């Protein structure tokens, strides 16, 4: 198991100290940067909107992306199972 390290991040104007592993540190820092960038993008589009509402909109958009990726993975796994079944049937015919 990897040793936990503390990482200081600035996310949406707030400082956080989070525990992670050295292997995952760059991913965590990248995630924070992407969130900050997404917030800045939404802020430019709706400069008068309350920050809390912007954050909710960002969270919804990100969750839609997660759901879409999950759906794609499930479809991929389904295709993988079908392909495996076809390969097994071909192998049975060859024997």
C-alpha cells in the first residue's frame, strides 16, 4: 500500500490540504486545475450568477460526463462479452 502524503491545493479560491499518494498526486492536482478552469469558464459566461449556483451547474455537467463515460464503458463491456462468445463459438466449430 502506498504511503499517504499531504497535498496543498487551491480550489475555487479555497485552500485545502488533502491526503493522497505520491502516485496519485499529479492526478489530484490536475483535477483541481480542471475544476478551477471549468469554474473560470462558467464565470465568464455568467459573471453575475452566484458562485454557489455556478458550482452546482459545474457539478451537474461533470456528473453528466461521468454518466456518459459509465454508459460507454458498459456498452464496451457488453461488446467485449459478445465478441468473447463469438470467439468461443468459432473455436468450438474449429475443433
